C-alpha cells in the first residue's frame, strides 16, 4: 500500500507539472500540421496482471508476487493505408514472449483476421516485474509441478486475450494521421563498460561514463481528424530492471506510460524497447529511482512533442523473414554430463534436460530460427524489428545505414537469448559469451557470424519495402 500511495503522489505531481507547462504553452500534444486522415488506425488494450500466483520473470529465483504498484498491459496499434494494406504492432509489459506463445497468436490471427506473419509484430518491454510465460527461460527457475501448471494456464489465457485484442484493434480502424519526432533520455548506461557499483561515484564526480549508448526517444503520434491525440508510441534502449522485488509493475516504462496518460487524458501510450540488451538503468533498485527514470522518459516524449513533427504519408509496406542463426557448436554429451553436476543450478538443470533429449534420440539443431521484420510507413519512417535481446550496436548501425526516421527494435516475436554484435561477440562477457544455456538452447554460444547474417537479411528486407 505504501508503494501505491507513493505512485499516486508521484503521478499527481508529474501531472500537475505537465499541466502547468501545457497551460503556459510550453508543450502541445498536437504539434504538426497533420495530413488529412487518409491513414486508418485502430487501438485496443488489455490488462495482463496475473490473478494467480504465477512467479515474476527474470533473475532466476523463486519470486511469488506480493501485490502491484500498477496494472500490467498489452496494447495494439493497427494501421491501414489508402490501398488497404494492414499491419498490427503489439506492445506489452511481458518480460519475454516465447515462441510457444507467439506462434499460436500468429496462426490464429491469420485464420481469424487474414493477417499474415509479415503484418504482425509482437513486442515485449522485457520488464522483470512482469509474469513468467510458457517455456521462456525454462531452466532458469526452480519450479515445481504447481508452478508449471499455473504458467501453462496463464500463457493459454494470454494467447486468447492477445488474439482478441488484435482483432479489436483491427475492428476499431478509423481515420487518422501519423507523425513522428524524437526526444532524449539519458539514464541508460552501458553495463558492459561501467561497473554498477562505480556508477554513483562516477556521476557524483562528473566523470563521463563510457561505452556505446542510444539515448534517443523515437516518438510516433496517432491523431484523429478532430486533432485529438489518440495514441503515442515511443521507444528507448534500456533494460527495465530498475526493480528486483516481488510486486507487479511495468518498471520505468510502466511509470512513463502512467504519467503520459495522466497528462493526456484519453490517449493510449505504448512503449517499445529498442535495442537495450547491454543497457541498464543505473543506479537502480528503488521505487523512487524507477519513478524518476519513468519521469525522465516521459519528459523526453513531451520534449519531442514541442518540436515540429514530420507527417507520415499513408503508404504501408511490410516484409518478414525467419533466418537461421547458427550456434558455434552444439553441446556434446560429455559436456552435458559434466555440467549436470555443475554448482550453477541453472546450468545443471539445463544439462540434465538436454541429456534427457539425447537419451530420447533427439538430435540437436545447429541453428535457431530468428525473426526479422521491416516495415515502411510512407517514405518517412522505417521500422526494423528483431527477435530477442539485441545489443545497442544494432540500433546504432542500422540508423546510420538507413538514415533519419529509422526505428530499430529488439524484443520482438520471440525471447530467444542475447543477440550480440560482432564487437560484443569478440569481447565476450555475459551478452556475447557462453551463456546460451540460460535460455534453454542446446549450445553454449552463437557463431561469430550472427551480426553479418542478421545485417544481410535486414538489408534484403529493407530493399523489398523500399522498392
């Protein structure tokens, strides 16, 4: 209850500040001369806060929930251009949507609504105060049969709810205009290059932090013909891992969305994690810091809204490919036998499960199917969607290669694992080293060619949507 009171006080103070800025003319929620409502946009959302004691995802421990700061959500934005081409983007407060959940969603929306795989992208914020789903990080938790059943039931319910929500967004298609802009937020820190314990001291001394980051806050607005602001989609490259307690909440993206929706009544806000696989909010571990980072992100969005937005012309092209990412080598029986008694409980559980697969006659695949999207909105906006935990190098690279208006998003369609760039792979460490076992893969490490394979596929798909 103390946390809930703190959240309300914070939201109220933030809303008051933003209202004052709006009243003074410092901010305006509709900032560009909108094109005529030749796009159609549909919105829908659904609460996903578990009603059963499904554990919180992340951190690899037994984490039964003890309450909530605010509800968890999934949301959908459906788009249709003047030629009738459609696409649907789903955002969510999930830690990770595994293939066993997303594949049934893709199949059902095709059957029910005629939407092909290239037309639907399912993203997740990677929030560590959200619930477990399906077999995501299957060896990560010391689960029992009761918890397995709860997760299976909850996942089945979320599949049903997500399909219905996508259908509702399509049914709600109505005239709209789209505009894009960009703000900034500076709380993301490259965790590979800055030791967490040192960050507060470095900040106090004014010592610059090191390592690549992406502090941009891309913003897309959906405006109705009467100039009302229907939706704000925004992104940032950073792990939502400010908190590690047992209370449901959306971490800093959740607080940012609460604040923005308080400041803009009737507007639906949506968050995408761009490429934050190696980025952390630092310092962290308190609700107050989480609220602070949410406020900083909301201010980044509001600052973007003070600038002239670029209208997006009503033309939509979508492309998709599933490409095989090879493992360096698959795990051998000898390695698995040795690791089945490893002191690392996650590795031991993984090795024992892999040995059962071998004993059952299964042959390990040498690669994993990796989802990649390219969407072109008008001639002004390019969206690249990649599966799993992409490191920041992917966003920095593709934005440079494809130019202004490019959004690069990880955490799409399937959780999978960390996806290192070539630089990170060569450096090793947690995101680029031999940690695939944590994600249940039958290998310890990716091939060093994964960035080249991904980049070649991205370029091919971007060429398709730009033709």
